[in-house]
C-alpha cells in the first residue's frame, strides 16, 4: 500500500468523524471555537500517533502470550496513560487551552476514534506494519482535527447568521455536520 494513499485515506476517505462516525462527542462539544478545536485536534493527533506505536507493540505481546482477549482493556490503559501525559503538559504550558477544553480533554481516553484507530491498526485484514500503523494514527488525527476545526469555523459563522428560531443551536449544527459528511464522502471515489 502506498503511503500517500494511506495518508489521503486516513484524512479524507476514512475520516473517523465524518465517514465512520467515531468521536462525535468531542466533535459536537469542542467545536464551538476554532482555538479550542485546534487545541483538541493537536492533542488527539499526538495521542493517536503515539498510541498507534505503543498499541501495535502491545498487541504483538498479547499475541505472543496468547491473551488477545484483553486487547481492548490494554489499549484503553495505554490511551489513558497518554492522555494523562497530554493533560499534564497542556495544564503546565497552556492553562487557557486547558480550561477551554475542560472535561473533553480527559474524555480523549474514552474517545472511540482513538480506540478505533488503535484497533484498526492491528486488524489483520488491513495488514499494517508499524510504520503504516503510525502514519494511519497520525493522519487519522489530522483528519479528526480537520473535521473539528472546519466545524468550529462553520459554527462561528452560523452564530452571526440569521437562522430560523427552530434551527438555532444544535439542529443547525447537525445540518452543517451532515453536509460536511456528504462532502467528505465524495473523496471515497478517489482511492
């Protein structure tokens, strides 16, 4: 598999939010301002990238020891440790971003997109090696960031638009998300 196809596929075609509908909670919760959306996206890129490497290695050990049945628990523990590290770093170096992300930062631990990329990377039908798993993790995070930042920009524009009362707030957000999702599905025919 070409690395370019893998990268384009992870960002656009197999976007975890807009194509696979994983990670919807932070997508809708943090996408009110572009600053906090970008901060969340960078944190997710880091966690997905590093978790991809570590969970790939952990999975090899689980297979060697014949205990594959604890894969999900082991992956969640790895992701939780990485999120704690990210939380400590953000709290230390960017308290404003830490406050803006609020409860959504620790929820990266249970973000199904992060766990989803870890599981996809070790699924035999994909046949990823360590480098491909890492690239898929990082660029799936880039796709996540792209989707959440685009949604934040749209929501900021919508805040200043004349929208019928029945569509204000969450309903118009869902309409915008569905249109964005349709736009991303157009990339499916490319690869």
